[in-house]
C-alpha cells in the first residue's frame, strides 16, 4: 500500500535580485500562448530578448521601494532570529527583507511571483517582520505603507522604464498600453491604489493556492488601509478574482492580426481576433 502524497508547504518570500531570472522564466512559461505577448513579440528571437528585458525590469522593481516583488517557494524552510515561524494551512510566513536578521535554510523551488505597485513607499523605520498566515496578513494595526519623514505623497513618481528587445512590434505594444492606461484612468482616476502589475504561476505548479496567497497579500493591506486594488486579468482568471471579491469594471479590447500583417491591431482594421482583458477592482468599502 502506497503512502499518501504529502503536499509541500508554500511560503511567501520577498524577491532578491538573484531571483530575477526565475521570475522571467515563470513569466515566459505562464504567458507562452498569450495572444498579446505573441503579437507584441512575434518571433522566438524577439521573445528571447523579452526574457532579458523581464530580468532587467524585475531587478529594477526589486530595488524600488514602491514595489513589492513577492515569490512563492515550495518546500522551503526558514528560520527567523528572535521570532517564531508561522505555519498554517500549508502557507508559511513572509519574513523580513534580506539582511534583516533572517536565516534561510533550504531555498525550495520558486513556483510563482507577483509584482505589487504600492501607493506609498514602505517606511524603512518599521522594525519587525510581516507575518502571513494562510496567505492572510497578520501584521498589527497601523503597520503597512506609511508616509516617510519628509516624503511628499503628491511627489511625481517615475517608474524605471522598460527596455524592449529589437523586433518588438511597438505599434501594438504602445496602442495596447494606451488602452490599458485609459481604462485605468476612467476607473480609478488619480485615486491611490494597490496595483497588481503581474502575477504568474509556473504551469507545472498551478492549482496549489500560490496565486490566491499572493493576491491575498494585497487584499489584506487594502482592507486595513481602505485603499482599493486594481489589476487587469485575462479571461481564464476571472473566476478566481470574482471569488476573492473583485468587481469587473471595464473590458479592454483590441483586434490583433488585422490587415497589414497585424501591425496596427486596431479595431475594425481588416479581419482579426479580438484580444480582451478585464479591469478588476477590489473596493474595500463596498
């Protein structure tokens, strides 16, 4: 009689720069058949260049205090100095940033990532770790994204730019970016929010709860700080976001593969396939 299969524990950790290649690997695997990615980066050579762009962008975001780049590690063991481990339901705790008194034992396999753009920089004065139990934030009241001394919340933020590979279809990329930005402007305006920029699980590790835990990280902050969460989703993830309490606010669409070889991708231009994503918002007050 065979013994029952043991599900390895999942743990949310903050990414470090050496994780950037793995983040790019997961991104390319998860979006390998995505029609928009294939239209914007139309050849294997261009997609190889995209991998390099993803690595560079991940490094820039990991260094940026306005971003939280989170990973899910499977089968990882961690030990904190002076603080007990949290483990419940198969998801362990999120520890301190690298170099803040945490020792790591057995890295485990990185199976998913999420990139959260936050409404304000994390205060470097917050001394203790952030705890996550079962993917739910366990921090105390009042902790989170707070205004640093001397920080002007209205100060214009400049995000590190993307560096796109040669051969990128910039016409499609720029038109899609314009439509996504326009939808966000209609739905959110200039209201502060948490933005889930990208989330992906490696196809070989789907349906283990990694995505739910990464999304819940932001939802708990949204509820505590009464700040909404906004994201764009493909249709295959709609059920997940609706189950977690998100509301569909707008459909973003664009025709791909129209006349002229698909360079424009503008609705009504020849025959082509309509690509759509849904702008979702989690409203903590509704």
